[in-house]
C-alpha cells in the first residue's frame, strides 16, 4: 500500500514538473509574439495541406512497424506490430505517463507467440540508435548551410560517432554471441551484485532481438525502412509548410524536425507541449521563415496538433485491435517496470516530423 502511494505521488510530481516546464517554454515562445498576428496566421492558413501531411505521417507509422517487424525477425504479425507500435506512440506522444516503450514490451509479451521482454528491448534500442543517427545526419546537412558555433558541430559529431560505435558493437555481439557472454562473465566478476538477476538468460533474449543485424541483408533492410520512414516525415513537413507560407524549403524542414526531435526528449513534459513549439519556431526563424509575423508559431502548433492527432487516432485504433483498454496497458506497463531489473525502462520516444 505504501509503495502504491509513493508511486502515485511520484506520478503527480512528474506531471506537475512537466506542466511547469511546458508552461515556461510556452511563455518564452509567446513573450515576443503579437497574438493578433498569430490569430491572423491561423485564419489565413490553407488547411488543405494538412490532410496529405496527415496521410504521409500515417504511412510513416506503417513503415516503422515494418522496420520493427524486421528487427524481430518476423516473429510478430504485421498487424500486431503496427497496433502495438501505435499504442506505444500514444503513451509517449499524447499522454503524460511516458510509458510507451514499457507498454510496447508488455503488449508484445501477451500476443499468441509472446516476444520476450529483453528481445523487444534490444529492438527498441537499435531503433533509437538508428533514429538518433538519422537526426544527427539531418543536423549535419543543415550545418553545412547555416553558420553555427564550433561547439554545436563538435557535439553533433560526438553524438553521431557514439551512435555509430554503439550500433557497430551491437552488430558484432549479434554475430559473436560468445563475446557478449564473455563480457558479461567478466562484468559479474568485477561487479558481483549483478549475480542477483538472471543476467545470462536476459542477455540471450536481448541478443535474439539483434539477430537481423548479424546478416548484411537484415541490416540493409532495417536501414532501408528507417530511411523510408524518415522520408515520409520530411515530405509531410515540406507539404505542411505551404499551409502558412508561399514556399517551402528542405533546409527549414530538416532543421525543424531536428529541433522537434530534441524537444520531445525533454523528460516529464506531457506531449512535449512547449518545448516542441519553441524548437520549431527557432528553426523557422533561423532558416528565414519569420514572415508573416506569427506564422511560425501558428505552423508549429498545427504541426504538433497533426502529429498528436496521428498518435491519438492510430493509438486508439491499436487498443481496439489488441483488445485492451488504456488502463489495462498502463497497469501492465507499471507492473512490468516495477518488476524489472535496472535498464528495462523508458529508452526512447515517439517519432517526429
């Protein structure tokens, strides 16, 4: 009972902190903006461009489900992969709980042919590393065009290099499982407390999720579907710009997707409301999309609402497809989170664009 009350208090504090951060970021965005101009931008927007952008984002979710299924070695039917992935995005992107990845692990473990938790976890880790590499690659393209301080370039190179090293290490361990078990045995000798958990079994399940990386065909397939998925996000953003501006620009699209991706990484903020809008507005101003006044903020709001609409619609459909309620998924995810050893927690966020 005491643990339940402690958990409830922690959740309340998390929501309060998140709301505070979100409101602060919104206040900073609104500080120098004429709200009358923002209303005029909303009133003058061409909302016909929202529907094709929405459709492209939906297709992007579908291709991400294909990528996840490839990482799982085809062990999960595509309809389950699609619905479970969308439920996880709903919990991450539109709700304050931030239980998306744990919910994905929980749901994948309850299908007819259950996917072990650590297998799902390893696929999520590969996804996030690939997504981080993609975001950094897009940032690199922007840095070639826009003058930025050297420390920003150095940070991007460092993060990108770290992601490449991580993926390379995972690929090696997928092909040489004995090396991974040898490293675990060494770690258990150095840190005896690791013996408290069934680490060998967990590592085996984890490596199962990396098996597609052990072959060049599987690795290329994962990279291909990653590129396709992000391509749909970029195209959706490019089209949506026409709703508020007379022209579009790939540099602006690349930068506001990068900024939005970093914004949703801010912990605790429900739906990334505030940081998301701030990131998009800054990106548009840096790339010259600051006229007419108020259009940048109006665009950021519509872009965010469109993404949240996709998460919500597909997530709710996913719940129906899987025959579960939001409350059941939330409870199952929390129980799994509480019963898991360190590391089986939130390891990523929903896609952006």
